[in-house]
């Protein structure tokens, strides 16, 4: 052991060992965990898009933000395009008004008439 240290010292390859602080190790661990969670989030969103395109292909064209509160609540209440068609315009408008109280009733009716019903009827004809 002594000879190895002497050889290192003689060749000037001796580098001081850095002692890592617990905070640095915790930060490194936390950033790894954050990367893992981010990757899982991205993967879940991609799977959601894939399933949504298969089950409810016209849904993406109706909502600009698929992950908005109103969009997700509507999807929870009407999980398929058949459910939207059987509900009808008035029930859809009532649901949008219920889930989005900041918008007017007139806005909800326009969304139900212009966006939902025509797109779904074309899809199922």
C-alpha cells in the first residue's frame, strides 16, 4: 500500500479525493427522481393520446387543450363518441355550463351545436 502511494506521489498522479456533502448527494438523487417522473408523465400523455384517438377520434378537434379541467370532466362524463351522440346538444351544453361556470350559457350552447354534434354525426355516418 505504501509503495503504491509513493508511486502515485512520485508520478504526480495523486489527486485529492473529494468528499461529497450530503446536500449534494440529495440534490443529485432528487434530480434523478425528477427526470424519472417527467419521463413517466410524458409516456402517460402519449398513451392517453393513443387511446383517445382510437376510442374518441374527434375529441381532439373539439378541445384546444385536452388536459383542461372542462375537457377532462366532459371526457369523464361522456367517455365515448356514442355517449356524446346519445346525450344530445342540450345535455352537452348543460354539462359544459356545469363544469365551466366562468363561461356564459350562450357560449356553451354554441360549442355544443357547432363543434360537438356535427363532427360526431359525420364520424358515425
